[in-house]
């Protein structure tokens, strides 16, 4: 049988598993998570939450875009690695600028974001998904231009430009499907094993950074048994979140593997861009609540910190439920019911005792996992064939 002519400009590499440089990329990006947790902790109010949501929404969209990028263009060649380091540099600049992104350091954030977008578009244009790249590039570059403009201005126009940028990148393509990447969804050829692994690695690093921050924030000047117990429980909650997430990864990979290219792209966008944004926001809020528990385990945390803890866990569980629903990999009832129960415990931390509150939340998570049952991970290749 004669071979089809090969496109010399098309990428023929296959992304099988995450490469070391991609893991390094995740470590750099997680500085964003740390900075946002600090931002929310210092401004634990509705204004601080609004800024956190806007910054995370903007940066998460492009981080996920880099996962799609390396899924198509594995960074094996030196030139690609160097360009990927350029993207890391952009993310590093945006992370450094996060504390004053809406005021003094807005221009630095805008420059970093423009670098992130430019590298992403440039590298992706060398892949086999060029029809889709031509359709999403104007939206991403337009969003970057709006953020750069916001960095040059001051006053109420700044958050308006941020909202406009996020709208341009994430909402407008769905309103204009015939003129966005949605109209070329089949151009993406997602490799499920690599795709699921990359997002899972980021969740591991984000949860790990939460634990590191807890350890660094432990009050060494009055380290008593109560504080030590709170630190141990503060480890137990991220561990429970980790267990919850990775219970479903093998089944998620198999579900994506069974779908055709167009459906796989749409499912991936829903489950790993939109829903994982909610999941990561949950990790940030949970970290904020855990800091309050470790700092003062023998006293009430107050309503803002207690709500940050419970809302964070509830957001995480709601995101897991949505991933299950989108990919059809399990029942959502246990996750949603536990989310509601966790939210109902907020008064315990607000007016009774923060350490007791954390213990109750952990107990609910353990009960959920116990009822749901631990499923041994089935090899994806076997699931995909059945």
C-alpha cells in the first residue's frame, strides 16, 4: 500500500508520558498557587477572593494550554526545550507580580503574560493542530493585549480589562464556535495517557506545596502538642484530597481513550480546563484555611478562615463530581453529598475550635472514601479494550 505524503512541517512525535522538563514546568507554575494562597490569606474578603479568581482564571487557562501544547509537541528537541523555558520565564514573571497585579506590578504581569501567550502560539503553530491554532491564537493574543493595557492604566478600568481578557479567551470562543477552535476540535489529537498524567502531576505538586507552606508556617515559638496535632491533621486533609483525585485517573484516561478526536477535545476542555480551575481554586482556599488552623489550633478560626477551609474542600469535591459526570467514570452523589456536609461544618471552626473543625472535615472525607470503596487501579489498556 503506498504511503501518504508526509507533511514535513507537521509534528510526528508522540507524547507518551510527561518529560522531566514538563515536571519542572509544573514546579515553576505552582509558585502561582503559592502566591495566590498568600494573597487570599492576607485579603480574606470578597475583594481578595475576586482578585484570586481573576488571576487564577487567566493563568490556569494558559497553563492548561501548555499541557495541550506538549501533548502535541513533545519538548524533546533542544529548540523546543529552550522555548518552553521561555514560557516558564513568563509564568515566573506573572507569579512574582501577583501580589500587586492590579496596581503597581500590573505592567510586569502583562509583559510576562504576553511572553506566555506568544511562546504558546509559536510552538503550537508547529504541530499537527495548526487549523485549531489559527482559530484560538487571535483570542489568546487579544486577551494578552488587554492584560498589557491594564498594566499601563490605573483605576476601575483595570479589573474591567481583566474580566474582558478572560471573557475573550474562555467565553467568546463558545459564543462563536464557527470562528474558534471549537470548529476545529478534531484537529487536536489528545494522547490521554500524557494528558491525564500532566494534570495529575500538577495536582500532586500543588497539594505538596500546600503541605510545605503549612510546615513553614507552623509557629515554632510555641510548638506544643496541640500545634503538632494540628500540623499532622493539616497533612491528613491534603492526603485525603489526593486519594480522592487519583481514585478516578485510570478510569478518566480510559474514557478519553474511547472517545473520537472531536469529542475527546470537548470533554477535555470541560473536565480539565473549566473543572480543574474550580479544583485548583479549592486547593488554594483549603490551604488558606489550613494556615489558620495551624497558627491557632486551640481557638476558633473565625468565619472567613473557617469558610475558606470548608468552601475549598467543597469546591474540590464538586469539581471531582463534575469530572466524573463529564467523563462518565463514576457516581457523583458521594462527592456532592460530602461537599454539602463539609460546608455545614463551618460554624464549628468559626465559633468553637479550629482543630476540632479540621478533624470533623477529615472524618467526613474518610467516611466518603470508605463508602465509595477503594478501587485498585486497572491498567488503562485493558479498560480501553473492554
